[in-house]
């Protein structure tokens, strides 16, 4: 299992390296860097991080723009430092076109640095994993690297840790981010959309209105939470899905909260299905029918192993 995970992560980061290079970045900048080069047969001269852990395209960006893309992708360090013709290093011949003042300055600085660079024949270039101090790849460091720059989403744990079918978790993930295809989103995309909520015909249809603030939705929430012996109070004004979910969880006894999370997802899912039935099938169910459907769904979930959900009805 560990080897399989390592191989998968290594393949992922290799793809990230290729994508960065195609986007005009450096091939080694994301995950790998070369330590002191050995024979120079492996490290790429123009794009790999072999110059004190940095690529030449970062140290001499103006100069590198004068190098043909094919040379950047194929020229190794050993090839670039080899002398040709009148004793000129091959990397000099990779530079084409006229040099600006900035390019000349970078050229002179770079030439001076390369004069002191010595390769070691018979010794392979050493690749270092940049996310550990030892330079060795670990699954933990790869996972941490994947999390860099991420944006925390409040309430994500409630969605992914609740007992519910995956499709419903995905629905709530999108709904919480306002990315389900309610009327407001369709209008933002320039698509046709109905003017008001199909459930109450009183307000604009948004994810939070449809699943939380709609009068029909409130009636469903009240009856289902009462049926499950759960406390139910409503917040004033337009309330987001995550705020409503957090409020409902907070007013329950600690031992009942996991079960309430599953119940919450069952109710929201059936409200969404009812909305879609009214939109696409021109079929509207009364509240009692919606309640019966949710209860049937809950029974199926409990039978399938939702123990915390089932415990709500054992008191």
C-alpha cells in the first residue's frame, strides 16, 4: 500500500512538473532540485534547479528568452558546458538574436559564475526532493506540499464525515459553495431561468433560499426534526446553508450531532429533488408527501448502516 501511494504521488508531481514547463515555468521548480551536479548528463541546463538550487531562467530571465524552446527542453548541463569550435561553451551558441543591455549584464554575471563550475565524471547528478531537509521523498511531505496555498472551507468536515451516499455529499459540497444550478446561477451564466422560487413563488431562487429560507423548506425542516426528537429553531433573515447547518448542530445534544448531520443531508437532498421535479416534470408534491419520502430515505440509510442516524429514534 505504501509503495503504491508513493508511486501515485510521484506520478502526480511528475505531471505537475510537465504542466509547469508547458506553461512557461521551470521544470524543477515545483518538486525537485538538483544538488551539486555530477557528470551533468541528467540535469537540464536552462530549466532545472542546478545553480545553487535555482534555475537559470530565474537567475537570468532576459537572457533565457533568447534561447530556443527546443534547447531549453533538451540541453543538459554536460552538453552546455562542453567546448566547441574556438573553445566557446555550447550554451553560448544557444543564445540567438541581439542582446539588450539587461541581457548583456546577465550574460557577464553568468559567464563569471560558470567559469568556476566543475563537473564530476562518472558521478550521476543527484536529485533532491525540495520539501524535506534531507532531500529524500516521503509521502507525508508530498501530502503537505499538495496542501500549500489551499483555502480552508468552513464546514467541510461536516460534509465529508457524515454518513450519507457520496452523490449527496458532492451535492452539499457544491450547494455550500453556491454552485448548484439554481435560478440565480443560471442568470449569472446568461441562461434562461424562472423568476422566483418554484417551491414558494415568493423570492428569488438561490441555494440558501431553496434549502433553508423557503417557507416550504422551513415546514419540512420543522416536521422532520420534530419527528427525530431534535430541537428546531429558525434564524432570522436570509441564512446560508453552512450557518443553518451549524446552528442546527449546535442546539442538539453532543451525542446526537453526528446523526443529525446525516438527517440534515437527507432533508436537503429531497428538497432539491422536489425542486427538480417541479422544474422538469411539472409535478409538485405536498409537504406530507415530501416528509414521507424523507422518512423512507432515512429508514433505508439506517438499514444500510447509518447507526448514528438510527440512534436518533431510539430515545
